[in-house]
């Protein structure tokens, strides 16, 4: 279950949330903290996977180290599904 807070108003917002992840190689928790300015993209200052042993994998940079500056990430585009028979 997703836990945390999401605030979005008049084109700007803040998010601080965690999402449990589960796959064939194990489990982890995704932790994300981000902000969005009016007319801008979401900028994540924290995006990491927290493993069951408590270790963290930084998903914002290569090699698992924290970047010096915030990283701007555009969310993926969501395509609308065609209605059956179309």
C-alpha cells in the first residue's frame, strides 16, 4: 500500500511517499520526495530503494551515490486504452 502525502494545487505540488515493491528477486520499498513548480516538471530530491537489510540504493544517480544537485525527472506518459472493438 502506498503511504505518504501528495499535495497538488494550481499546477504546483509536493510529494513524500513510499511504495512497497515485490518481484522475482525479492522485496524493497521505494521512497520518493519531490516538488513541482507551476509549469515545471516534478523534481525529485530523493528516490531510493530501501532493501530488507536497511541498505539503500539511490535511484537518482549512477553507481548508487547521492547526486550533488536535484534531478529532474519527467513522469512517464500514460496512454489511454482503446475501447474494446476499436
